[in-house]
DNA sequence: ACGAGGTCCTGCGAGC
DNA sequence: TGCTCGCAGGACCTCG
């Protein structure tokens, strides 16, 4: 489930391999990932476009070309990577840890774009909850403006978080995950940050006490930075662009641990679907 | 402005 | 072994 750290990992993996390259033939296997662009338009725009730069915004990878921007939103099972076109038959067998994640056949590739150096840019998405957009500059500016601030930007202070929380009566976890309020945070990191800060995920955002806001801010930023450094969290499908699992799953204290004991107080962790119909795991003793 | 619920998708694990 | 079933989930939508 790519959130900010996972998308950042994809982007770091491909940015240097794409910059300055020109896209050749592009192939799209499914139209249902497209939003606001037709297959014909996307493919004709892509073919011959030259990559200027690649960056992350929220949970999106943005590939800026001289003709417009390809915006990739990986949804929950999407991934983005560059690989050699022809697998070298002499290459050693994939190691156990890369075996299932970088299938040499590249199953589930939704979009493949040939690069001018002979490699391939691949968007892979088994469940296709991800989306692809093609935006011109005004389109991008409007899209970008609708997203909340980047939590890892220096401008994202505890005061900014405080204003975001004060503006909503919805559950604090839901607000953290609302991309219009704050960019890049999803189910995993919202839960982890709320646990570390000792805040009940279902608490209305505007009732989070003032003194808890800097704590939440500090933990949220720290967790996201640590997860980026660990190259993301691997649960089920996610792998880095080079096919390796991330490392942050070792740090998870609540996500996926329903029924296990709280690392802080030993209480059995509770799980609920009450917030946004999403699994939320928390410690009802440590989080108030 | 909020919660609730449906929709998109398909791999996977559980259960029979 | 082989089947069905329901869950997983980010973003977006409608409805009350």
C-alpha cells in the first residue's frame, strides 16, 4: 500500500534512470487505470516525450516531460520501476528475497514504455486500484493545489498541523489520511503516528488537545523520515523498485497487530472498522 | 460538515 | 486437491 515513503522509494529508484531519456513505444494493457485521458491520447503524448525530471507529490509519482506530466498514483498495489528489456539468460537465478516481487516475466505490467537507452519503464499493478493521469501545466497546478501540505517539507510545522486538525470534527485518523488536508499519509503511518503520540484514532480532530499536537507532529514526521530511510514498509505486495522488500515493517507497533500485545503496556491491541471502514488497530489504554 | 455506505479491481487466505 | 467466498484498500462518489 504505497504511501509517501513507498512512493518516494519508487521515485528515487527511477528518477536518475529517466532524466534526459526519451520515451519510445508505449503499451497499455488496461484502460481502466486511466483518469481524464484516453488511451489514444496518453500513448501519442508519451511516445517521443523527453523526461525533464521526476518527483513525488503526496502519494503520486510525477514524471515531467517536455509535453506534459504523467502522474502515477499507485493505489494499493501499484509499483513503478525501470528494468532491462531483455532479461539476461545467463544472469543468476533471482534470490529468494527477490523471487516473487520482481517476476522476470513481469506479470501485471499495466504500462510499459521503452526508453531511449533500451530499458523499460514499467508500471505494474495487480489489482489496478492505481490510476494514471496525463496533465498539462494548468491541469497540474490545479491538481497540486487541491492537495494538502507535504509533511516532510520544512514548512510543515506543529502549528500547521494544529490548524488542519482544528478545522475538522471528523476522526483525527481520517483527517490525517485526507489528501486534501495533508498529503501522503495513509492507513499505516496514520495508525503508527497516533499510537506513538498516544491519541485515540477516533477522537474528533478538533478535540485533540493542544499539548498533544506537537507530539503528534513530531512522531508523524519522524516515522515518515524513518520509513523513507528504510525504503518503505512491505506488507504483501510492496517492493522497492529493485525488487527488495522495504524495512519499516520491522518497526510497526500497531498496524497488522490486532490481538497482539501493546509494546508499551502489554494490553491486547484492539481493531476496529469504525473509522472510514478501514482496519484501525490501537491500544485503548495508551491512546486516549 | 459529517458519517455511512457503495464502487472500482483482483490476489490471496480461509474454510469447506 | 479444488472450489467458493470475503477481505484487503486509496480515492472518489452519493445519500441522509
